């Protein structure tokens, strides 16, 4: 009996203790939870921002690499386009010259050097003996005659232009005016042509190649008479100053003719 009473008292005491402990259980204050919530949100937002920044950085690097690759491809395509454009221009030049000046064109060559001397007018071309170039071959452009080949190596050729002091070319008045003369280079950028006194040459007349000398095809434009010099009492010939049709200082490509 006493044992049973003790058990009942022990049970009642434990029950009471449980009630008391539950009543005074420690809980996080609402204010504390509210104050820690922003910190938690900041951490989450910061982590998300870092992830996005890293992803953006990788994407920018990928785009930069793509941009560099596309720029390289664009440069290559532009260079190819320039080469094709240049080649088309050369083919058109060749076609025009064979149709209007001479049908026996050897080909188009590039001017790779110009003599810097003010007293000479000589060009260096990027074609030579292995390309079929020979001395005395005429050199021309669609605008008119340039000169003739005077020196050849395996891969290059030297051209003496019409305004060089060692150059001479037979000329005649364009059209039905007739009258043949001989023009010599007069540095730095003119020619001096001699005609007989009876040739009615005047300023503005166009001079073209004649059959004199047998070097150049007939009818290629040489230049325009700029001035007729006064006749002296003992002059046999009439002298004129000629502005050449071609400025050799600016041409880039020329056509080499087989000759006559």
C-alpha cells in the first residue's frame, strides 16, 4: 500500500515538473527572429549576385573570344575582297587595252617602284624574263602610253616613261589632221614635240603614236598640246610643249604589249 502511494506521488511530481518545464521553455524572441531575417536575405541575395556575376564574366569572355575570331575572319575576307577587286580591275584594263589600243597584250604588271629622281622617269615592274617580258616592249594603260621596257631581269623590268630625257616617241595629230612629229621627254613632267612648219598644230590638240620608229602601235594617246612655242626666223620645225596623258607617279598597274 505504501509502495503504491509512493509511486503515485512520484508520478504526480514528474507530471508537475513537466508542466513547469513546458511553461518556462526558452523560445527565440520575435524581435530577434525579425532582426536576423534581413541578414539571411542579404546572404542569399549576395550569393545569387556572385553566381550571376560569375556567369556574366564567363559569357563576356566567350563573347570577346567570338568577337576576336570574327574580326580576324572579317580582315581575311576584306583582304580577299581587295585582291579580287584588284584582279577584276586588271582584267578590265587588259580587256579595254586589247579592244582600243593593241590586241597583242602580254599581260598586266604591277608598278613596285618609281625612280625618285626629278630628272628621270623610270618605273620598276614585278614581271620579267620568266613572264615573257623583253626589252623594247611598249607599256601602256587605258589612259594612254606610259613608255617602253629598257631593262629586264628574271622577275622584274625597268620602264623608261615618256617624260624621261632618254625617251622619244613618234606622234601625230589625232583625227584627220595628219602631220607627224617626234616627241622627247622633258623632265620633270612634260614632253617637247617637233613638227614641220606646215603642220597646223595648236594648243589643245591631242597627240597619238605614229608609225615613226616602228616601236609603238599606232593611235595610242600620248598627250595634249599645252603650248606652241614661237617660231624663230631660222627655225625649220615647230616646237610644242605636251602634257602627257599619263601621270607615271600615280599609276599602280600597267599593261605590257608584245610590240609591233
